């Protein structure tokens, strides 16, 4: 008899999130939806008048923020309901309505920034003196005005907006080709069964203990990218050209400068990341050599990168036990944090188990004025223990920001979004290592950390350098041909992986399958976030109270200052190489420990 997933109504209520904390009834959702629709006409009354006076500016901003707060609540309720059971048509319908309303609000309020840009810094200061309630919006206004030189006339902005659907083309084409049209060959798995290679199965196949399976999956996947390599090169090249077009249209010196300016990140942060990682590749090379030794291979190939070094540890960790372990592991974050964490565990924040129709994976979400929400599909193992710690890191960051900032500054930037989640995993890993004498478990935990670090810092930095190189090529007028892209990518793999690996020819094609290369200088944030989290975790474990106080202040700060400044106040200056060097120092120590245990 086949064991089916339970239906949603068959799950224990204790393990479901409390969505009614947002809206007790669906009529409440409808009432708010209609309220926003009625308020949109009030917003249009400010068009052309928003910057005329301090009172107009304040009233307009307050109305727009009120609307955005309600729309956020509508959207979050709808997407949580949809994700808990994607088979429920009713919730798919309200999700679609929430999305449409959000787009409508964005369109109606689009005049806000251009009208604020007609003001000078001096005029804004005068307005704040005239009406002191505008003081709340000082940072928001300063952030808009600092980019004044990069906004165009209203007509030119309208034309740029119209071009948006066209410049999205390359990313959409890549997505359809990569996810819908590519059909990969079949191979024999470890049991001799014929299976088709897919995106979803690929990493599992690359983690097979059987080398023949890894090699076959690797070659099967890249054979299909090779068949369409001219298309992938043209699509990526066109996408890069769109980034360069927008940067030049907005008077930036480079596409990189334009991308970083959204978060007010100095160029040296990006460049420091690449140079510092490349200056400290020796522990990565040692790890690669150790991987070759532990696997007992004469040659380490690119399809051996994900092969497990340690036999998977059977650790059955039920959800209630996972909560206890995490509370112990995160004890360095202090009594206040642990108290809030326990509240999250026991107060309807988390949707724990899989049910029929539930969205896969895990995430944290939330809206202002209500506690955060965490979606899991929990199974009783070590990976899910770390997933719970990770997502609760996001949730507590949101909790602290929402409870200490007004709505306008509650939504922290992506640049710092992975810090709290990664820091939790680092502390948990350290706790688990310190509290086991089992050598096999120690090896497993150390390897877990090393793989996470390799994938997030070294690999994402390599991606970041590749992005920088190919944008600079386009800016110089150099064509991004398949051969050009393959050559650049191969050279970077040789630099980052070192002498103890054989670069299979297929790895030259890897750039063709990475969706993040269409995200406009996004991947570096993974590496900087992981480095910052490692540095902060080390400070908290070593320094105690002072570093903890600074870290909690960071969590409470939301978006009230630029992300680079918030991290500086927490004790990590990402314009300086030191945090990255310190993080790699931790990686080096873990390599030492794995060598001793091997």
C-alpha cells in the first residue's frame, strides 16, 4: 500500500502556522482590499502637488506608506494561504488579485520619486523644519536625492520604463529554454535503473558514492548545453548589453557601479571581495587536495566536487528535539533572543510538515504588525535541523526590525538578508561539534561547514568575478562569443580550484546554466553576507556582551541606514578585507580539523 501525503486538514494544528493572526476572516481581507482600491484615487490627488509644500509631502508620504503596509498584509496572507495548499483554487485566486493590486499601487504611486527629485537638499531640510513629523522620512528622502544625477526627465523615464518588457527578454528566453525546452539524456543510476537527468536530480546524482554515476550525469547535462551553446551565449550577451544600456542611460561609469548604487554599496566592497578571496586561496587548494586524498582518487575531476567525503550520519532529530538543540546552540545570542526564539517556535510562526499540495522547500516571510512566518517541509534529520535554524534567523531578523522600526524602515536590504540566517547556522554547527566525541559526526559536521563555505564564498566569488569580466568586455565593445565565454570561465576555474583538480572540458560550459548571471550583480551578496556572518559569530563567541549588543542593534535597525553602515556599527566593515580574511581563517581552521580526523 502506497503511503500518501496527509491532507491539510489531517495535520495537527500545533504544527501549522497561524495565518489568522493576519486576518481572522476572509471578509477582513476583502475589506482591506476594497479600502486600498478606494485610497488609490486619494493618491492621484497628490500627483503634481506632492513636493509643493511640507504638509503636502508629509500627507502624501503617510498615505502611500499606509497603502503599502496594507498591500503587504494582503499579499503575505494570500501567498501563505496559497503555499500551504497549492491545490486550493480559492487561494490561488486571491493571490493573483493581491499581485495585480500590488502592481496597480506601484503604477499609481510611481510619481513619488520623480516629484521628490525636484527638491534640493536645502528645500528638504526647510520642509523638515517647517513640519517636524517629516523627520521620520529624512533617510528615505536622502536616499532618493543621493541618486538625483542618475534620474532623467519624466519623458525619458517613461521611455525607459516602456523598454522594460524588452530588456527582460533575455532572462525570460533563458528561463524558458533552460527550464521548459531542454530535455537531458538518460543514464543508469546506482541501482542500474534508467533515469533521465533533470535539474532537480542533478545534484543528487553528483553526490552519488558511485563515480560512474557522477561522471555520466555530468557529461549528460553538459552535452545538452553544448548543443545550444550559441543560443545561450547570445542570450547572456544580450542580457549584459541591457545592463550596460541602463547604466549608460543613467550616467553611471559602469554597469557594476549602477547595480551597487541601489544599496549605496561602494565599488571597493565588490573589488575587495574578489581580490581578498584570490589572495587567500591556499586553504581552498588544501581542501581540494584533501578531498582527492579522502576519496582515494589518482585524479580529482570536476564531477567529484560534490561527492560525499563522509558517510551520511543517521541522526534522527524530531521537530521538538530540533527546537531544543537550536535553543542550546544559539545560547551565545543571549536570553532575550532565546526567549523570542521560543515564542516563535510555540506561537504559530511555523508551518512544519509536508501535506498534499504544499509548496516545496523552506522560507521565511511576514508583514509589518504581525509576527513572521516560516514554511518548512520538516523531516527528522540533520539537514532539516540546520534549515530550521537558518529560517528562524531570517524570522528573528524580521521580528526585531518590525518591532523596533516604523514601517518605512522595517524591510532590510538583500545585502544584509543572509547575515542572521548564516550566523545561526555557524553557531549551531559550532555547538554540535563541541558536544560530540563521535569522530564520524565531527567529520560530517566539519564537512557540512566546508561545503557550505566553498559553495557560498569561493564559488560565488568566482561567479562575481566572471560577471565583472563579461560586463567589462561588453563595455569595451568585445563580443561575448561562446569561445570567449568558455575561455574566461575555464581560466577562473583553474584559479579558484587550484592544481589538484583536472578541469574537464565540460566545465567551460557551466556559465550557460547559471540563472544568477541574469540577476545583475547579485551573487556577490551571498559571499559578503556569509563572510559578515562568520566574522560576527566569531566576535560574539569571543567577546560576549559588547559584540552581542551591537549584533542585536543590527537586527533591530531594519533599513534605517545604508546596509554597509549597519554592518559597520555591528563591528564588520565590508569595505575592508579583514572580515573576509577572518572568515577564510575559520575555513582554514576547519580544514585543519578535517585533516586531523582523516
